[in-house]
C-alpha cells in the first residue's frame, strides 16, 4: 500500500516514492524514514510491499531486473512485493510472481495508489520535465489516494 511512480522522456528520467508504512487490512499508517526508492548506477529503483524485500533489493547493489528477481525469490520467502526500475530508455517492473515486464509507455507506477499516478502520467507529454512530472504525479496521488503519504522522495538522472 504505497505508490512508486516513474517517468522518462528519453533524455532524463525520474522516480518518486511516498513515505507511508501501512498496516495491512486497515487504514492505519505511519511515515517512515526507510527509503522505498534508491539509485544504482544509471537505474532508479523503487519498491512496494514487504520492507524486507525492499531492503534485500536495496542492499544488493543490483540493477539488472532478472538478477534482482532471482535474488529476491531465493533470499526471501515473501509475497506481495514489486519493484519499478526506471532508466533513460525504459520502465520495467519486477514482481513476486516471477515476472519481469518492460512497459511500452514512457511512464509507470506500482502500489495501491498506482491507478491515480498512472492516470496523471498518461496525460503528460512525453517531453515533459521529469522531476516536475513525478512531483505532480505524487501530489495528485496523495490528494486522491489514502495510500500515498508525503514527504515524497524523488530521484532523477
């Protein structure tokens, strides 16, 4: 229960993550200092679901989606997690179901607030400024979803 959103315009790219830590099955949450987004080389990565899976992925230093999938499936016995990887060329999702999916679109989002973020990003021009676009997507998602809590962490390249 969160939102991670990514956007690339082919030259620059950005990812945003909210700061909510949500209790399953309720509307209770707190804010966390534990980042749900990070940077590995030229790849921006964000995770939803299990904080354990996010920590394993973040501490691995890996950015290859297939290697991340293998690591998480082997080292965690967890379900309900996904990662979003953003590069200049593509948006890719890695999920606990064993999938690695590269999106056709220049934007993507995962987590409980993904529908709101995707709706906003779908209406953005592909050449839009990436940081401004992600910041606005996070703000709009926070306004319309219980599962997107500021402050928002944004990385860009």
